[in-house]
C-alpha cells in the first residue's frame, strides 16, 4: 500500500473566525426608500413610538395535576361490569335485554328528510379528509406486528411505521365534523369535547350492573334534542316484547366482580350543555364483530352514556323520565360506519316501558385507501355516509 503525501493542508479555523469577525461589522446600506418617501411627503415613524412593549405574563405556574387512579374497593354486593372489551355474544337481541330497548331498523323520518345527494365538491373534500387521516398524517409510530395465521402461519411479518388506528379514527371523525361546520356554519352553539368517559350503575332483574364506556369525541349543544317518539308511541311500546334469547342470560360472558369502583359520572364537562352526537371508535387493525354484534355494542354504549347523563346531570336515580333524553351515535372502525339515534325513556330495566333505538345498517365509507403509483388512491368511496352525517348535524 503506497503512502500518499499530504499537499497544501491548511487549518481553516483561523480563516473562519476572521470571516465571522469581518461580516459581523458590516453596516446596513441605505436603499434610498427613506428619501423617496420624504420627497412624497410621507412621514416615517420609529416603530418604538407606535408599538407597545411586549407583555410578559408573570402568572404562577401550577404543578401538573396528579391523575387519581381508579380505586377498586371490596364491595358487599357483586356487580356485572360491562366495559370496552366486552361484546355481546348474542348480538343485538342480548343488548336489547340489557338496555330494555326496542330496535327499529331505520332512522327517524326527520333524519331521512334531511338527507340529500352530495355535490361533486363535497365528495372531493370528503375524499381529501380520508387521504389526510389515513395516509398523510406526519405522526409515525411502530405498529403492532400483523400475523396471518390462515394464509401464512408462522411467518414473521416486518414491523410497519405509520399512524396508529386510534389516531386515524380520531382524525377522521374530527375532520369530518370540521368539514360539516364549514358547509353548515349556522350552528355556533355547539362544541366538540374529546376523550370522555362515563360510568353508571343500575338494577337489572335483581342484579347490579355497571356500564363504563369511552367516547373519543362528543358533540355537545346548548339545546337538547327533541324526542323522536311521542308519549302515545312510548305507551304503545309497553305491549311489545323483546326478542327471545333463551336459554341465554342477558349477562352472558360477563364476569361478576367483587372489587370495582362505585363512582358515577357522565361524559360532559359542563352542566350548561346537552349531548348531541357521540362518536365511538373500534380501534383495532381489523373488526372481529359481525354486523349484529357491532350493532349491539352501539346500543349498549349509547345507553350507557345516556343513563350516566340522566343520573349524574339530570339527577334521576331510577324510574321513568318525565322528558325523554335523545342523543345520536356514530360507531366506526375507520372504514365502516354504524349510525343510530337513541331515546332514553326509563332507567327501569325490568319494567314495561321501553327505550328506543333507531339505526341504519352498517356501511363502509370506503373500501381501501393506499398508495398506488406514488399517489393516494381511494377505492369504493360511498357518498351516502357523509349524507347521513350531514343529516344528523342538521338536527
């Protein structure tokens, strides 16, 4: 190996410091703008004579609030606890028995009357929302490993970096609401709150049950939604029977716990507003539920939040409600949307009076959203979902 000779090696540190010292003493050249403005009679003022000095807020910085952990205390009475990880094996029929509700396989007529076809510009904006929430989010995380035990058992797939499912679903719901506010700007008495929880305990057939659910987004309004079913229809529902699920119990696959939190709270942070639309997200890479089970989950979550609001905010401990409580629900996996309207008439889950749940069959907003030829492509776009969301927003 031949050694090379170092030729003209110089240390540039001294030259760099000299250039820094030289450029630091440069004077700002005059552009002649001041003379031109003075010739035209325009007065030049010093910004310090016009602008006020900066205001420094010397407010006391409070330490971060410590989040209290859920206290699980031994209880004298066992309780069936229904939470996010529970799904009714018997589907919608089991959810009807748990919530004492009658299900209608269509939306209320006042919602259907507000439905209309989207314009081409609106469809383009919705597709832009889908692209930004699914593909163009700058937030990146290492996603859980995907296993295909049917087609490729034992194969170790590479880890992917992308936005997690929970963030994509939240971005999708939030941006669709922002788009609705832009298209329908008249509803200024509504607000959007995020990451809410509700918990309520009720009596059911001599057993104590508890429902604790999350709502990533809740649209609240200063005016409550009017009742869909009138008093005569509510009285007529007392003669209707719930579907038969014998030999199953309404508490099927739910564990009876002896240690649980007996606190009760709803999803609202203020008592001057009412729940308008609740958004539930199935934050899983794939949905393991069929349409019937998914609809039962929607009904249970809607009832849980409505009952928690009735007990915590309206101070109704048991029995029938003098004024029915109505709220709208949107349950989504990110692709498929299940839309419904729930009306709470009673907290007596064993009485003759029934609650009502109107829902639209679950449909997909799009089939796939992926890069194809270096371009974000959407396959199977369904404009009817946004038309339904707009109809709910107009209520």
